[in-house]
C-alpha cells in the first residue's frame, strides 16, 4: 500500500513561515512560483484559490506537499515541492485578510488568468476585488509596503495590475489611494513553463514514482523561465537560486514569450482544433499546422526586437518543447479566453503587418480558427455570451473582429481574408462550410 504524503512520511522540513501569499492556486502556480520559492527555505507560501475548494483541502491533508512530475520526451522525474505552508479555499476570507495585513508578508504573487485583470463594474467578488480588500486591510493595519507580482501572460502585467487596482479603488478614501500609489510595488514579469491540467493517469504515476499517494500532483516540462523587473520593498525569496532573472527592461523578452510561444499556442489551438487535432504535440506534427507555425514565427520575427539569432534559437527550442510527447497539452485548454489572449498574442504582429500593407497567412488562420471554435466547440471565455451569437450571425467575421478591435473590422481585405481562411480550414478537413 502506498503511504499518505505528509511532511513526516516524506521526511520534509516543517512548513516555512508564511512570507509570501499567492492567489490562484492552480497547476501553473505549483509548477512555477512554488517550485522557485522552494529554493529558499526561509520563505513559505500561503496559497489561495477562489475557485476550487477540493484542491486546498487535499493540499492541507498533504501538509501543503505535492509532487511535480517533470517530463521530457522519455523520462519523468518527480520532485516533492514543499514551499506551500498553507493552502486555503476562497471561503477563508478572514485568513486572507489576516495574511495580507501581516507585516511579515512581503509579497503577493498572482495567477488569475488574463481575464482576471478586467475590471468592469463592481470589483466585489472578483480577484481584483479580493486584492483590493487585502490591501485596504493592510493599509489600516499599519500600511507596511508590499510587492504585487502578477504572473499571467499579459504585456506589461505589472502596469495592468496597477491600473486594475487604481480603477477598482476609485471609491476608496484618499489616504488609502495615496498609500497604494506609494507603498505598493507592481512588479512586471515574464513567466514560462508549459503545464497542462492534471489527469487521473498522473495520480497513478505519482504513486509509482514517489511511493506516496499524492492526490494533487502536477505535470510539467523541464524548461522553466521567470524574468522580473521591479522592487521588493520588504525583500523576496532568493528565486535566482532556481534560475529566475532580474532585469531592468522586460519588453523584448515579453514579446518573445507572448508572440512566439503563446501566439503559436493560440494559432495551433484554433487552427488545430478546426483540423481535428486534440493536443499541441499532435498539432505541431500536422503538415498544414507545422507550416503555419513556421510562417507565424517568420512574420513575428520581423517585428520583434531581440537579435535574429536569439529568436532563431528560441524557435528551435519551442519546436522541441511543443513536440514533446511527455506533456500532452490539450488544445481546448489553450483555446479558452480567446478574447483576452488574441489581443496580447496575435494582434500586435497582425496590425504591424497590415500597416505595412501585407496580409500574413498565419495570424489570419488563427482568427479563422477562432471563428470556427466559437461556432462549434464549448467556449470558455468571459465574453462568450457576446461572441458566440456574433460568430453565428450572417456577418460573422466582421462582427467577431469588431468585438476585439474595431480597426480590424474596418479592414475589408482582412475580413475577406479571414472568411477565405475559414473555407480553407473547412476544405482541409473535408467539412462543408
Ligand atoms: C498557454 C499558456 O493556455 C495557454 O493559453 O498558451 O498557458 C502557456 O502554456 C504558458 O504560458 C507557458 O508558459
């Protein structure tokens, strides 16, 4: 019989004092920030999720421990991650407020998805609303400074979070708003580690590899990157021990990550689903999709600021990462939240190309695939209620494009090209439009 996973049974140190809080306790946090924080035994994380109450309960039963299965094409190595000192469901709001008010807590990392930074109307009950409540409590409890470290794939994510907090705080008192401007540091980050959702099979593998019954394992790839720019007024874990890099300017790296990795993911997800593929490794082997991906990287390279050689190396490595059979990354998972992802990943390159009067195939294919996805698949997107009917309307291409960027919808040649590409994808699968 496999033993229960606990700190005692695994012979792992006791939980470190909580000095970091995390919001968004999903697989990505555990494969990324938690794994980096493990490099510094003085820092423990209190991790919160406002969605899934099962996971914090399971982690609590496992003393915060879980196994991280690092898989390349052939081998899997399992590491027990011990950085999470406490895990909490959303209903623990008193604990959340107490943690954020504590001067021992120096930083808050966030993985709340791209959609989590949208503030429209009352922020209460949203991730931003929770952060605002936490900051308000901290201000009232003495106002120790704090670093906020967003770890989602948005350009200028520190600035985006700052704006979201500012907007949400519009009705707060002036003293609090001045404190938030002065004492809250917004750190920009580029995060990278491909981490698919955990499957039943991964639980069995965890038991085989570790000898423990682990009900919260995470599967990830060997590659990992974390770039950060910003201040940590009360200090931070020695994340550099695990390979994090602190730089002055993230813009070029952010482009590289968002356009080359995430942009290609989005293209593979939408065009790939339209062509009947299910996972990234399958899609990247499909001749039509392999060609589109290469075209996408060519066109993105024209507008990226890193040196050509660096971009070429990054592409080479991405191909290996995408084609790894160790990490089966579902296209449907990547296809979620297109309305939030496309503007960060695809549109900057497409708009620059259109300004130069060119009509590049790859981003057009991504938009065409998105349209088909909105018509045919289950859609997870904060704007689904608006987008799905538009995608099924008579003037679908123009209507959907106008919902993401009005200038796209006014570009008649683009609207026609996306419409043509919808046909091409249909013909390639032998389906009728
Ligand atoms: C993916 C990302 O789901 C998605 O949209 O593109 O989660 C991607 O796997 C990560 O950014 C990799 O670092």
